[in-house]
């Protein structure tokens, strides 16, 4: 982070003084020239301190635009794996005109914050297809939770998965066998069957495939969303999601 800030500051300094990075070669400057250049930069910034903030803002906007363009390419190149992987649970309106894909972790605080807002979005809109990507990255309890949810689906189908997902997103404490059995019974599932399926090779493969896709998409945190041709890394409030969906429909 500190290195990134330094790079941003140097680039902003060059912009503030009107010097192009390609035209500046400090290694070919004499000590006297370097000192003079430094003095000019310092004097300029002391006289115009607002310029540095303006330059930083412009640089950040350019970097954000470049990131967005790169994300569009990532989504296009991995569209089938993102939107139609053949194993991720699909909710909302399966025939919706916009698809939202969420990479989530049951133990992620921001995922828990986003959960009711995503549900509200799907309810209010009615024409959004939702794809759930199990992405447990916050430790053993996260992994156990995802394995339980996927095992519940294997044993009880899509409705059982949805019920398990709703329960796990608010469940606290360690996911030990007692808790898992109680949860399975509450969901009306055969606890022995669910616990026995949690280590199935198919579930392990699903989680590994999703993790690999997240790495390809440069996703390293939760929640992260693919909405249309936009990749949003982090929590998004309801109104912002509605705006992104509206933009996706205009494309």
C-alpha cells in the first residue's frame, strides 16, 4: 500500500509540473540539475498546493478507467465460467435479462450486510438472474459452512440449499458436528447423509473451480459481484446495485 501511494505521488508530481515521465531521466541529470529540479517542484507545490490533489484525482480516475476496461475483458473471456458454470445455484428470475453473480463467504461481515439488500433487489426488480458462488476464504468455519450448504443441496436439492444459505449467513459460533446436525434437522434433512456428503469429491472440485475463477478475475475479497459487464469488488448498497443494473440494461 505504501509503495502504491509513493508511485501515485511521483506520477502526480510530474503531472503537476507538466513533466512527462518519458521525458524525465534523473539518471542523466547532474547533481546540480537534480537539485534545481527538486527546488522547482517544491516551490511550485508550495505556491499551488491544490494542484497535487487535482493531479492525484486525475491519476486515480485514469487508473479506475483502465481497471474497468480490464474487467470487461476478464468477464468476456470467462463469461461461461462466470454465468453458466453448470453447478452454481441460480436464484431470482432464472430468465432475467440481467445476471448478478456474487462471490461470498458466510463468515464475511460485509456479505452479511449485503445479503438482505441483494434479496431486496431481487424482490423489487423481479427480472434479475442471481448466481451464488461459494467462496470460503475466511478460515475453517467458512469452509465448513460452504461444504454444508453444497452437501444440503446434494441431498435435498435447490430448495434445501437456499434454506441452508439463508440460515448460514446469520449463524455464529463454531461449526462443529453438533451444530451441523441441529441445522440439518431444522432444515428437515437427513443429518447423517448431509454430513457424509460434505467431503464428496464433487463439492471439493466445485470450491476449487470457483477459487480458481476468482483468482483469474483478480477477486481476493468478499463480497464481490459481476453485474452485467462490471466487476465490483466489495460491498455495494442497494441503490448502487440498482444503478448498475439499470446501466447493464442500457448496454
